[in-house]
C-alpha cells in the first residue's frame, strides 16, 4: 500500500476521540518529512479529507502542500483552499499544532499580498486568530498579520473588533509591538485618537533591551497624535519612569524633526509651524507621516478657536479670523461651523451681526445614559483592580520571582557584613 | 456713550471713585499729584544718600542710562562722580570718567596726570609695605596679625578698584578668624565686594554664613544682612523673598549701610516687590501694618501713597504714582532690570483685584478706571484669563466681562471620569508590561538552563 494512502486512512480513522487524535498527532509528526518530500502530489489527498472533521491531518498535509515556492497562478488555487480550511477547521484540533497553523496562516498572508488583494485575507485571518486564541486576553502571532492586512485593505472597522479586546497574555514581544503599532494606525484611520495613543504608548514604554524600528516609528506617530489630540506633547522632556532605559536614552535621537515640530507647536504661532512643516516636508514624507503632520497643523487652528471659548462669551468672526490667523471671516465661520458639528465646541453663529456666541458644555451628567455609562466604567475598573490583585498574588507566589528576589537580598546582606574586608584592601 | 457717562448716577460715581477722581475729593488729590510730577530727578540729593564706591557706581550708572537727550543730567552726574573719585585712590576709574567727560566740563575736569602718578606711586609703596608686613606675620605665625594683614590687603585692593583681588584677600582671612566677630567682619566685607562686582550668589552664601554664627547679631548688622539678602533675591528675580527680607529690615539701619543701600531704597524695593507678589491680606499685615517698615516708607511718601492707594483700590492714582516713579527707578543701579516685570505684575494684580468682587464688569468703566482704551484692556484681560488668573469671560460684542462660576458638580464628574480612564489605561498597560517582563525573564532563564 502506498504510504500516502495509509496515512490518509489513518487520518480518517483516528480523528474522532481525543485519545485517537493524540496518537494521530504522533504519527503525523513522524510523517512530516515524507509529506514535505511529496508536496507536489498532495492536492488529491486534500480532496479526500474533510477540513472540519480531520482538521489536524488536514493541517499537516496543507502545510506540506504549501511549503514550496509558489507562483501567482498557484496562489490563486491555494488561497481558496486555505481560506476554506480556516473557516471550517475544528479549533480544538488545530490548537494541538499551533505553530503549524500559524505557519499556514502566514503563508496565506504572503499569498494574498502577492496577489495584491490584501482584503481577501482579512476575513480568514480574523477567524483564524479567534480560533487559535485560548481567551480574548491572549495575543496570537496572527493578530499583527491580521491588523496589517486591515491597514493595507483599509478595513479599519473590521480591525477594530479585535482591538477592543484587552490583551494581557503575550508570547512574543515582537507580536505585541506590531499589534500595537498597526492597531494604532487603524485607530488613527478611524480618528479614534485616544485609543491610538494608548496603543502607541504601549509600544514606546514596553520593556526592551535594544531599540527597535517599530518603537521608533511608533514614537513618531505618538508625538503627532498626541499633538492632534491633546494639543501638546507632555512627554517632551522624558518618557515615564517605567519605560525602558534604552527608550528613555535614545528614542529622542531618532525623532528629532518630530520633537522640533512639537516645540514649534508649543509656541502657538501658526505661521511658524507652517514654515517648519514646509521646510521639512521631505522628511515627513519619507516617513509616510505627512498626512498626520497636516492634521497637526489643522488641529492648531482648532485648538486656538477652542481656547477662545475659554475667554470669550461673544466674539465677532472677524476677530476670530484675526486671532487665529485665518484669512477671512468666511473661513473662520467654516472652521467654527465644522467644530460645532463635530461637538468640539458649543456655540451659535449669528450671521446677521457676524458674531459667534460661545456656550457652556450642555452635558449635565443627569441623563440615564450618562449614569449607565458611569456605572459601566465603575464595573470595568472594579474588574480590572480584581485582576490586578490576582496578578499581584500570583507573582508573589511565583517561584522564579521569589528565588530572584531572595538571591538579591542575600547578596545585599552579605555586602553589609563585608565592610571590614573592604577596609583591609 | 458719552451722554451715559455724564449722567451722574450715584452708583456709577462710586465705581469711578475706584479709579478716576470725582469732583469732591479731586481738588486736594490733584494738587498733591502736581507736586510729584514736578519732582524732577535731583542727582545731588540722590547722591548724598550714598557714600563710597556705590556713590560713584550709581552716578556712572545714571550717566550711562539717562539717555542722550538729557546731556545736562549726564554731565552733572559725571561731574559729581569726578569729584568723588578724586577723593579716593582709584586711578583706573578716574581715567574712565575723564574719557567719558571728554572735556565737556571745562579745564577743571580734564586728565590730571600728576595726580594719577602720585596716587599710583603711593599705592605701589603701600602695597610693598603691606606685603612685607604680611610676610613677617606669616613667618611668626601670629593668627590675629595675619588676619589683619589680609584684611588690610583687602581694604587696599578695594580702594584701588581691584575687586577680584579684594574679594580673595577678604576670604583668605577666614582661616585666621578666631571669634565670631571676625567672621562677621569677613562676611560683611565679602558681601560688600560681591555686591560691587554683581556676584549675587556670593552675597547670598555669605549672608547665610554670617547669620549662622552663634553670637547674636547686633541690630544694625542684622539689618544690613537683611538688605544684602533682599538685594540678592531681587537680582535673582525671587521677588517675594526679596520683599520679605526688605520688610524684615529693622529701622535701626538708618544710613549705616549707605555704602550699599539707602533706607529710601529699602522702602522702594520692598514696597514694589511686596505689591507685585503679596496678596491682599499679606499686603495689609506685612506692609501697611508693619511699624518697622512704616519708618522706611515715611522716607519715600510716593511709595507709601501708592501702596495705600492700591490697597484701597484707587488704581488710577496708584498707577499714576507708579508711572511718575518709573523714570527714576529705571536709573536705579539694582532695580532697573526689574522695573518692567514688577510693573507688569502690579498691573495684573490690580486688574485681577478689580474684577474679583463683580459678577459682571462694564469694560468701558474699567478702562477709564485704569486710564486705558477698551481694546487695550480687553487684550490684557484676555491674556490674564488665558493664564487662568481671572475666572471670567469677555462679551466682546457688548463689552462686558462676566465672572465665570465653575460648576463644581460638572467639573467633578469630568474629573472622575478622566481619572477612571487614566487608571484603566495605566493598569492595563502595566499588566501588559508585567507579562512582557515575565516572558523575557522566563526566556532568559530557559536559555541559561540550556
């Protein structure tokens, strides 16, 4: 009997109970090399297996099948196969061989990239990530690939679904860096700047022993988004203490144009800012950040108008145009109108006199929705602090941690008693 | 608008009384004001307040800063400086002043080469003598004599204008000081020289050194030290501390310290700094009700009046006093750099105090109370509101300033939600970092095991 047929028979026979599947896993591991050798003859084999029932076997065969170099035509045929498998496969079976599954999914990503149709990979990768992760707190290596495809395909909303989960469990730091970076870009695309800031913040302050390019790019975007959202750059002097020392020391050196941009923003002079952007357009363009930089300039106008609401009750459009350095009252009116629409200021425009009347924030914190909102925040934070204390407990019982702390304390004590010998030297 | 102003509503009159002068009280006030504005800067009187080097330094400062259009004043200052220098032994300074005069004061005020040479020769001899003496003392190791020797050297250098050398010599006496009196003497000399050199960090450190001596300081020395500390704080722009030091100065100071500061200066410096930095209660308690300081204020009635005007909210007259004083203050060797800042702060304070009790303020009236235009006033107010120093908003259409009462409830809600959000974010990113560190640590310990 052909070894391949025997293998197929085994896969078909041993895919029902957990015990059988474990045995099958061992067999498959042994057969892996021979499968790879036969990679060209495998497409009929795939036809004999059902992806939903024989998921583990299917995965091994599929991996071997896609392992070689692939042309564009071949990709056209293999993409639907992998997509179909991802949609149909049994989550429990594939979790037995997560590396293989990730490998296959990454190939799918490469293939859709080759076909220049990233959107074809978005749906399958989302399903794959969901099937692979043990809980929503778990970050799989597929997250970052999925988000990258979302960015490329501009499917920001789809990407957001995965970003709304809180991630705590991470296997590979690199996955997290990419996940947060791409996630930040998606949130920027959706103009959810606060969320974007949180994600980019995670990249910049993550523990790292050497500086990496992801962190540098994230830092650049972090500066820009922070200017757009907060109108200032609070971390200009230094990163928070918990950031790694590498980041604190050298991140700044790689982002000089951005830090100067932030300084120029701080002067509140629109002409100065525009001149600076003008002279450095090329640098920003090379970093693919020119769009964000333009938004920064635009946000300065908004910020200045917002500041006026703090000082004036009424102000003519002409005066607004003068203080904010817009060309005409008409332009000022457009800006104010836009801001009222976006809920960024509360005001009414009196076109007859050309006056703008600024109002207070009408939110009174009395509505049911607001109460519900507050209540849900309270619940969330309570859950979070429970998690925090659980984590604290877990770490204080962690053997590795205890042995490390214990050792350090011992050495410290030893040094204390060591004083006389020092004098002898 | 004018017609409105004319109609004499008693209420409005009352408010005007804040600033301008209504007819009733005006007569007396105006006459007093005339006296001040006619008060030209009298160099002779000014110079007579001081002695020693500071007199010369101040005269030269006036000559340099009174501007080209006032050459009579410049020459007068130079003439007096010339006379004063001639009494001393500083030939270097003499040459400088003669250059500055440039023959404009006639043959009596030209280069006196013979005088310079005799003074220089005498100085040379004296230096030699002092040197010999000091060497003799040093070989004999008599502490007190060595101290005296260095001290004489300090005095000698000081008289000849070599301030750096003088400072060094005075400081050297420190190793040979045996009583706290000696230490205080050393500190006072060091302070004097440092002030002349403009080294105010030295001043501050020697003041604290002198104040740390065990023995109780006598009234006059204590007052001198307060003045020196006040000057040091003033120069380093710590106006509030400067004000405190000047206010603590005891009236026994008199003219004992006129080689550095005149009691009139104490009043002016202290008064202005206090006005610029103190709040209302502090101003009342520490300045107006301060009996010690009142003695100083009596010497400069303008400052006393303007402080009282400020406290009783007569801002227009207060600002007018200030404006009249300004020209003179700009010629003061220590204060000139700070006049603008202090004036700005005082003006801001006045604006803030004016708006404080009102729910709404008519900018028209406020502008007239401060003798300024509405647009100018609006700009000043906006700057202050932006700085969060006034809680109010401007109705630019109707020219009215409305006080803004922060809604505590809303603000609390906003803050709570924001705090919650920040906590949420911080904890989550912290948990994430913890896990990363844990991973990193596990990976390292694994690789070590392998």
